């Protein structure tokens, strides 16, 4: 099964990278960097495809916010907190938040949708989003390309010693989630304090 998956990646790598970048991103970009290192992908094309996927994904979310208010209202029932934080971040930081939202766990879809709900220029969003996607693809794929051999060795070690690797991975992911939750809580608490003054 693993060999079949690798064969598919080698044969349809750019298609998988494009779709993966629309839906999620970072793992697909890291895989593209490693495959560029091994010669199964051409680095400049991988950078362009990854960037285009990230760009298209955020454009989709932006236009959902702009033209599908019913969907947003349905999302608000279950993700009200995320949209509240997205609006706070946009109000506080403006356009630079389009750059950083790609690295914020749980906010990648909420922020473009929240921007789409506002009167923010669609052309300006598309321009900033495209530059942001290029930077995002580059800072993820290029290090994975240069350190491909080391990453492959680490993956082999993790596969052979999964009983060590799995708890370490859980701790790292858990730590990142906790940090982002604390940032979100601080933002909401500050807004609550301002409203009660």
C-alpha cells in the first residue's frame, strides 16, 4: 500500500500538490520539497504549483464569504469563536493578517471568509493573497528541498521507532494547539474588557 501511494505521488505529484495546497497545505509542500530533493519533482514547478493551490484555496474561501452569506451564517452556529477572532485580527492588523493566517492553526479558512464578508477590495485581496501564497510555498518547500536527506533519515527513524516518535509528535502538536488557543483567549478577553469599559 505504501509503495502504491509513493508511485501515485511520483506519477501525479503536481496534481496531488495542487489539490493538497487548496485543502490544507504544509504537509503537501514539505512532501514536494522532499520529492524535489530526490528528483521526482522539479523545484520551480513545485513552488509554482504549491503557491497556485494555496492562492486558489484562499480565493475560494474569500468568495464564499462574499457571495454565500447563508453558508457563513450556518458556519457561525458552530464556529462563532473562530469568526470573532478573525474579525478582531483583521481590525487590529489589517492586510498583513492575509500573510500570517496561512500559519495559524484553525484560522486559514475563517480569515479569508471573514475578509470576504467585509467591503475589502477583491482585487487587493487577490494581489496580497498571491504574493502571500508564493512566500508560503517558498518558505516551506525550499527548506524541505535543502534538508531533504535529513528529513528522509528522520522519517526512517520515526518509522522504525514509532513508539518514541508518536508521543513526541503528539506533544509538539498539542503544544502548538495550546499556544494558539492562549493567543485566541487573550484576544477575546481584551475585546471583552474593551466592551465593558
